[in-house]
C-alpha cells in the first residue's frame, strides 16, 4: 500500500508524554503512581476530561469536577493542578520528520483532543506554556495541511467521526493514511477504519515504525 497522508496526535507524539509530568505531580502530592490516569479512565466518555475536551464545561467547572472525581477514588487533587503540568517538551526529531515528509510530498495533518480557549489539553499541544513555547507550538501546527481540535469540532478521540472528518477534509481514503497516537484506545478506531495505526511509546520507536511503513528515511 502506498500511503499519501500521515496524521499525528500532538501530545505524547510531537511532544513528550504528559503522563511523565503527571507522575511527577503524583510523587510531589504523595499520590499513588498513575492516579491521574485512573481518574481520567473512569467513565471516559463523560468524565471531566471528556466534557472539557468537547468544550461542554469551562476551566472552573473542570477544576471542581475533576476534584470530585479524584475524591471519589480516595484522594484530593484539583483539576487546576493537573492542567498546570501537562505541557510536554517538543521532540525536535519529530518536528524534523514533519519537514522531511512535506519535502517528500507526503500530506501531514493533526488530530488533537484539547480544551477551549486555544489551550491544548491532556492529549493536545500545550497548556500554560511560556510565550516562546507557545510560538514554537504555533509554528509546528502551521506545518499541517489540516488540524482538527476536539474543542472546536465538538467530538473527541476515540470517536470514529473525528478520523472520518479528517479524511473528508483532506479528500483521502482511510487506507491511504498512517495514524500516530500514544494511546492504544485512540489507535484502535483509526485501524478499524482502515488506517495504518502506530502506537507511540517513544520518539525513536515512532520514527522507526513510520520510516518502515513509508519506506522513507526519517531523522
């Protein structure tokens, strides 16, 4: 199969995984490791994260609702504290790969679950970044032929509709696409639609798998 299009998640793919920051926060607060992930996994379609990423609630409501969900699991943690740590560091090799793909005529795009007000959330492009970092993220996003943000589209991964929306916007079939995400739950619907899905566990692994699928040498 000849792939014409590569669709990227942002957080955990273009940037380092926010879960590393969550683990540091948990250690600082004396919370069980991966507690934030436990909260986020509970009722995944209707919890605080899901509602925030669909722009159904604002930041203040997220703060209190997340705290309630954390409390229900036996610990105190406000949503605001989680939002404050989730911006991951950009992976330079991945950005270089974007440029290589464009030079080789491959269409690149991005699907990101984010939160309202231009602030990218748990799976997105950044939260509470410095002005310099915000400019860096904007520069990266400008490379994509099309970007779908959950808070603007009103639908979030892993809903299959968001992948279908991207294919329609680009005028491609799913079988022409490679999709990269650091969450298996988000890779599954892409694969079921016919995309070649790559679950990202590290920057090096992602680039190696993408190079093999495209038969293009990447940084």
